[in-house]
């Protein structure tokens, strides 16, 4: 965690600049500048009057001697109608690393300083252009690993998640106001809501909060993805299944046991959700020190997984080794048992009751397996409107809100404690949108953004 938040009261007055496009070569590269009085800054940079707001102007970008560094497009967004709420300049030049560094160096020489990671978005938050949940969705949109995650991030950026949180907070605030008014002014003739009415409204609020948490948990999976470990004894088809799900030859497949010695990671999309597949060494007793190390790593990956696919050889049936592996799997971990090699048996591929039967070699039964993966992790395919993009931080805030509301519901004869639990619940909700968020947390959040955003 950084020692200081990306933007403080003092640093917010400084002009900042950074390259806003990804590293590497491209047809176009962008340098972004944000601060105050940037019309004069633009005149010094180009040697001519600043262009009209939001009008693309073809110009030369000049060095200190008046020589052209590059020719490109200059855009001027005066405050408050800009991404950060300040004056913003965008220099669209050619996308070579050298020329972009020269443009950035010129901006720094003109009085700007290099922006910290996420500082442009932090200023947008501090200037009221975005709340904290919307600001985080900017990074989510950039980092989206699937189309579904990108669409959810766009909806969050537009304020869908924030609107849900604000609605809950407003209802909670109204309940607090009525309760605390009656507590603070008992001598006044305030129409005090009955205890039954308080708990009726609390129950309704908890129900809406539960629905939001469910949608947020699905969104968190879109944001962070799932980790799925393929586990089983040697030669049950783990590597073949990874190749089949990845739709490419990622793992070496042979008839020799113990081929896989280390964990192999590959990322795929399952109905819009990013899933990291991990192929592991076959689990068995062995005297080979290298294979034994691979098996130790396999168990480490299993301990960190969201789901384990326990593969069995359908042509051989469940062996004593299979049962031993099943007994060693962590009790809290979701496990999906999959019978592979149905091409060697009379059993058809697909789901038969609770059992899954596939042929990784012939890519049979994989669609049923994909659906079962989402079912086993509580992420069965739903409409996109049933997903609110969220992060682990948001889930923690919602969980604390639920805890305080549950405690409030149990306060039947102590209205002062009820009022305190409602206050803490309201504060936890406010942390999501940034209304009650400490500076050190803001620093941690924005420091994860890329420079230039």
C-alpha cells in the first residue's frame, strides 16, 4: 500500500501528465495533461492559440527551441466539463515510445509533474465526476477478460451498481432519521414508528440487501474469475481435458504416467466468466523426487482453488487411489466428480443425474461440463441484468452491512443500540461509493490503476 493516497489536497492543485496509451508501438499515442489554466500551457506547447473546447486541432508539438517534436491532434477540455473535472489536454501524436517520451518530457518541462497510478481517475472522484464504485469500474473495464465482464463494467461506470447502493443507503438513512429523532427529542410529539414497524422495514431492507449481495457475488466472479483445478491420479485424462476446454494443445498428452510434473495454467471463458484452468501432476505415491515435488504443488493449487474437477477413468472404475484422493480433498472446497473416457465404455457422454460423463479425447459432454462448473460455483448462467459488477472490497462492505442489520433486528428493547447498528450499517454502505472511505483505502484502490488513467 502506498504511503500517501494518489491525490492529496496539496497535490490536487498541481498539473499532472502521463502517457495514456499502452506501452509499445502503435499508429497513435496519447499524452494526457490535467490541471488548471491549461489554455496557456497549450499555447506554450504549440506556439499558437489554444483550440476551441472539444475541437480537434491539427498542430505541431514544439520543444523548448521551437522545433517540432511531432505533429498531431490537440484536444482541449476546459473545467468542469472533462473527465477529471479540471482543464484537460490530450496530445494525440504518433505511437512510438521515443516520440511519446519526448512529448511527455516537454509537458514536464512546462511545469507538469508525472501522474501517479490512477491519479486522473482519483481526481475525477474527488471532483465529483464519479463516485468510488464508478471509478473502480474504469479499471474493471480496462482489465475485463470477457465480453460479459466488459458489458458489466460499462453498466457499473454508468452508475447501475451505485444507484442500487444509494437506494439502500437512502432507505436506511430515512429509518435512522425517524428513530434518532424520537430518541433525541422524546418530549416532542414526534410520530414515533412502532417497534413492529421498525422490524418490518428492517426485514424488507435485509431482503433487498440479500438480493444485491447475490448479484454482486456474481459480478465479483465476472471481475476476478474462477480458479479450477483438474485433479486425479495419473492417466485419467487431466491434460486431455485441459486441451479440450482450451480448444488448443496446451498440455503434453502421452500414455506414460507422471508426464505432468508442474502446474500448467490456462485461461478460458465459460459462458462469459473467466476461468483459470490448472492442470496438475497425477496424485499418487511415488519415489521420484521431481514428481513428488509436482504432487506437492498440485495440493497447493487445490487448496487455493474455487472448484476442483476430480477426474476418474470411466473404463477402469473408481480405484482405491481415487478414494484416497477424494478423502484428502479439503472439506470446504466444492468438488465436481467427472468420469472421463466414456468413449471406452457403453455410457453416453453428458449428465446422467448427478454424474457427469465426458470424453475429453473426442470433446464429448463438454457443454454439460461447462454448465456444471457454473452450477457448482453458484454462477449458473443468468441474464446480464442479474449481475452487478463488484469487487472483493464491495462484497466485504455488503457483508458488514448485513451483519449490522442482523444485529439491529435483534435489538428489541434497546433502541439506542438499534440506532448504533443502523449507523454502522449505513457507514459500511457508504464505503462502497466513497462517502465514508478513509484516505489510506483510497490510496490502495487508485494505486492499482495504470499510469495515465
